[in-house]
C-alpha cells in the first residue's frame, strides 16, 4: 500500500477535529492552549503534505514561520496563564472574570 496525499490529509483532519473538540469542551486554559497547538499542527501537516505533493518548498517555508508564531504564542500565553493563576489561584476559564469590565 502506498501512502499518498489523501492519507496525510485524513490524519490532518483527525488532528484538527481532536483539537477543535478539545478547545470547545475543555475549561482549563492549559488544555485549551494544547488544543490550539493541535490545530496548528494539523494545518502544518496539510501544508507540508501539499508541498511534498506539488514538489515545491513554499509550504514548508510557511510551516517554518507558523512554528515561530506558535512558539511566540505559547510564550505569551503561558505568561498570561501564570499571572492569572497567581491572582485567582485557578486556571478554570469559567472562574476567570478579571478581564471583564
């Protein structure tokens, strides 16, 4: 059996659905950030698979920049989570209302 583009796209769709499900169901900020990372990795897998299928490197360059943005997002997000945890002693989204007016 030869693994083709369709197989990679199916794995990417499964990763995306798992990430979206986790983002909608979870109430913990850290789990929500993990779900966002799964969604980004699903998009990266799609970019790389289309890039390999078409024979050019443009998709892999996009993935490189996406990984840089994701690393910056995790850094800033974790800093916000640590500050909210120090203030409220919880990472539950329902109990965090300090950002509201």
